C-alpha cells in the first residue's frame, strides 16, 4: 500500500508520514506542486491514495489534481485544505478529487476516509493463491493448506509483493523500495533475512521452496511451485 503526500508544511507532512507508516503504508513526500505532480505521473499506477494540499508553492493542488486526472481516472485523491466553504468543496471535487478534508483534522478521521476510498476503488484481486498458500490482503491473513500462518507486517508485505507478481522476478531494488520504502543505495541484505524467515514459516521439509532465488537479480513465486 503506497501513498503520496503533497504538502508544503513539514509538521503536517511529517505527522502524516509517521502515522501512515505505522499503519503499514509506504509513503512518498513532496513539498511543492511541481515535485508532487512529477512523482504522481512517474508512479501513476503505483499509488493507492494521493493526499494533496490545496495551496502549494509553484503549481496549485487544483492544477496538480487536474493533471493527474488526465493520466489516471482511478487513483483516489484527497484534498487537505483550510478552505471551508461549500463552494470550495464543490470546486475541489469538480477538479477531480474524491474527497475533501478540512484542516485541522484528526488522523483517525483521515485514516478512515483513506480506507473507505481504497475499498471503493478496489478493483484488483485481494486474494492471492500459490501452492497451497492463500493470502487475503483485505483481511490481512495468510492460510496454508487450512492452517493460519502468523506473519510480521514486513513479512506480509514481502509475500504480498511476490504473490502480486507471481511468475515474475521481483528485483532486489524493487523489493527494498516497495516493502521498506527506501529509494537510495542501501544494504539490501535485510531482504535475505526476511526471505529466510518466510521460508521457515511456509516451506515443507523435502519439498522445493515456495520462493525461488534468481541469483544476482531477486526472488519470485511460480504457479508451478
């Protein structure tokens, strides 16, 4: 789950980043309209929700939203703004936003709205299966041959990424970006630690591992596993 926050007030963006990260989201930040629009367009199919301040340096939130809608009609956009008239709300929604929340707001309210928008927008599969494994993303559950598997948050996110890309190799750089939300050169040996942890919980003695190592590249799960 990935969210873009376009907000020029550091205290607000930092507060949102910390709260959403604790809730399991990967968070990207931009502090001006131009940078926010570029991030949105570069990752147009990757974001589950975009949180967009109305008043931004450079390009306004309204213009950012309109440009996003030219490329993607689906991704939920929520305006965060101090504007509080009915006309402002209508204008924001007519510009392509899905929702509108006035500052100051409670994190709990924003989180509830995000989850509602994600459910409404959910058209992709939320249940993934492979070799006796069944993952339900919405319920945050993993069952293997009828047995519940207890996974940590990062283990779940890593397995979800591999299952979403079943049959394809997930490169190490992509894994570290998607699961750990890191976008710079980083010692990604942590991936191996979590892959080993998943294998201990999911693999059966004497049988091939559910997760295949593609040396020098990354990992994958095949339908044939």
